[in-house]
C-alpha cells in the first residue's frame, strides 16, 4: 500500500467561494464535477495519487477542531500562505520548521476548516 490516506472530503458552506479559495491557495484550478445529488470541487491530482474534494452537506460542517489534513505546497509554500488572507482565510500559525519533515503553516480556510500547508 503506497499511501495510508487515499482521499479526503473537506466540508464547505459555499462551494463557489471554497473553489476560488483553494484554486488560489494551490495555484491550480479546483474543478467542479456534478454527481447524482451533489456537485463537488475536486482538488488537483493525477490518477493514482491521493486526492480530495470540497463538498456541501447539511450533515457535515466545517470545523477548526479534529483531524487536520496537510496540503502539498512543495516549492510554493510562501505563495500559498500569501494567498490565504486575500481569499478569505486566516493564518493560525505562520510558516515554521517541523523538524526533518520540512515546513508547514496552519491556516483556517474560507469556510472555517483548519488545514496545514506543507513543503519539504
């Protein structure tokens, strides 16, 4: 098994706002896809890679507590951090070293989710 994590669902309150936020943050387009009963914003990834989506649900809401996912900002961490506030997010912990594992910044996205941005 190559990856223990294979997918993540990120709950959002406003799909269009979240798609714009994550597109700016990741520097790549988050594409909307229609499925029976729902539309999601799929985070950029290639087939066979770990991926995820933004989704709206009455049962699940954004939170800044609980599980935190790390998004790949390798080589563009400073640019990703710079995109947080102008797109409705908040920096909780600025860029810092995480030992031999590189760097991270912890943010609250435009919807209220706590997320880490990571770079080697």
